[in-house]
C-alpha cells in the first residue's frame, strides 16, 4: 500500500513563466505552502472535499508566492460552500513567527481572517529547530537559508508510516541534508542561480544534481519551484529524481 501521495498544486518559481506557483497536498491532509492559486487548485484536485479534508497547513516562509493563497482558502473554509461540511474540526496553521501578523496585513481588518484566539484555527508559530504534533502528524522544523531578510523553515513530516521532507525555498546549505535525514521523499526547490552579482537565495540545477548524488537512494527527490524555461528534459534526470508538474499526483511507496 502506498504510504505517501503528493498532489502538486503548482511547480513554478516566483516568476511563474506560465506555471502555477509551487505548493503540494500531502496525503490529502497537509498543505505544504499556500500559493496564490491554492483554492482553485484544491477544487481542481478534488472539489470542495479537498479543502474540507485539510488538517494542517505548513508555511515555509512569508514570501507572497508561498502564503497569498491563505486568504481565499480561509474565506472558503469560514464562509464558503465547504464551511458547513467542515464542522467544528479546527485547522492548524504552522509557520515561522510572524505568520499570523503577515496574513492580517494581507487581509486587513476583515473577518475573513478570524481572530488569533478563534478556536476554528490553531496557530503553531515557532522558531526552528523545534517539533510538534497535530493529531497523528509529527512535524519537525529546520531552519534553512533563503532570503537574509526573513526566516525560512523546512519541514520533516511523519504521517501514515512515511517521512516527507520539504525545503520550501533555500540556497545550498548543510541544513538541507539534516532535513532530508530518514526521508522517503525530499521535495526540493530549484529556482536557479541569482542574477549576476547578487547573492544566492535558491538552489540551482548543479546543486540539486549534487544533492541527488549525496543522498541515499531510498530518498526520492521531487523537484519543484523551478523555471520551466531552464529545466532539463524530464527524461534526462537521474534515477530517483522527478520533476513536479502542475496538477499531477505522485504516489511513493
Ligand atoms: Zn521565497
């Protein structure tokens, strides 16, 4: 039986280049980042039920392409067609410190973002390294190195007997391999090299290939947050490395 299923809501980097922005649903229950198209992509994935079934949202960092989808997702959950289906079951939202404040800044004073104390949402903001559980989901946070002006967290998730690690956005740093320890799947970003003269804030293709070489074969790489115009042909990739595509589902056993 397959322990892990990742549904790709989008695979694009910040500039998109025609892709939806990167985000995933893990085993139908955990949203890995909330790109702008989250609600529409959830409906395409599984209708209203895909939003209803979410138990946990993991926000890696507070750049727009990773968090703007929260506004309309929360509007739907609180006031839309699925609100009656969801009942009293709370949704947990984990992110770096400042996640709620950032969403409040996006939504303004509107009640489409409930008060921080509202029991329908549970805010799990913390520094890394740290660990929490939400029901049967076990989550470790590990700090990665992305934009020096903000905190970027990677997540290692244990659920249904599987281990999935997710980098969010990061440049090459030793913490990626710490994050990947024991993982069945590593979802890894590859937004490419920086502009000339600018410091690196993302992984590039040679770094992702080198990471594939260093990690054990049992850890499959699912590459996302990439520029499709600069990506290698999917059939040229080494064994154990898959390019994520918008709207596709990836079962791993
Ligand atoms: Zn970013």
